[in-house]
C-alpha cells in the first residue's frame, strides 16, 4: 500500500526529487516499467523454484491520446518504446528468450473512460501490467475496478492522492511522482530558491487545472507560500 508521509519532509531532498521527476518523467516511467518486467508471463523454467524463466510481458499503457493532453500521451508512448528497446537489449545480452510488447489505450475524458480502456487492455490484450492513467482521479478508479481485482500491477506517472495512498492494494499500485501531500511544500521551496532564497516580499499568481489535483496543489502551495510571508495575487 502507498503510505503517505506523516512527518515533515526533508525539504532539500524532496525538492531535488521533485525537480528530477518533473524534468525526467519519461525516464522515470521507463525505469518503473523495466523494474516491473517480472510482473507477468508464462514461466518457461522447470518447477517453481529459482532458475531461468521465460518472460512474456505485455505493457498496457493507459494514455491521454486525445484532448488537450495528447502531447503528453505521445511522450508516454515514446517512453514505452524506449523501455521495450532496453528490456530487449538486456535480454539479448544474457541470451534470454523473452518476449515483450506494449499495447495502448486512450484514457479519454474522465475516469470511466480510463477504466474501460484499462479493462480492454487487461481482458482483451492480456496486459501483464498497466502504466497510467495520467490523472489522479482515474488512477484511483482504475485501481479499484481493474488493477486490484485482476491482480495486475499499476504504475501511475502522476502524484498519488490520499485516497490512492490508503487503498488496500497489496502494493499493486505505485506512483513515480511525489505524493500530493508534499508537492505544495516542494513547489514553494523551489520558487523561493529561484527568487534568491525567500518568499517574503514576493507576490505570485496561481493557475491550476480545474480538478481535485489542481485544487489540492493550489491550496497546499498557497498555505505554504503565505506561511513563508509571501503574497498571493491572482488565482
């Protein structure tokens, strides 16, 4: 289960992690996909003990392929292609007879559409694991309706909400981004650093997506910015 952090974070470490994640998101997705390459497939070795086994991995990508975020979905597709190339290269180096491929589904405009896409990937395309969806609300619903009941690993490239963190998911649901509970503080500290080290006397305007993630991040950022004696202008 994803567990939200209870004590105050190490800000320097978390801001550094936040910056790396935002700049290198495709790389992080790649690393996560590669890390779960043992999540599925038909065993080719003898017995159930240690030893070689043939991997038959199908990566199911639930991506924003239409709408305003379709450019992000294209980046996700490229990250998946890079992951597959690296997995195949690693298998080739040890002369392992593995099969790996990816299948794509459009997460659509709401959590219901994303869940349907994930259902198709798992049931029809036999996805061994899921990457996505790319919105926090859709991650929660997909986890509840598809990943957990089907015992399929789900990797989310977006921050985990408190609801996702509290899922009884048997560690099936994982996020490559900072938890929402840390992002407001991390963003504040990153901006303060760029402005010379402090928020006092500085005014910022805030714009965010009109959804639960945008609302949470906005609220946490404004509270932290004002706690550090900064001023908030337009919202």
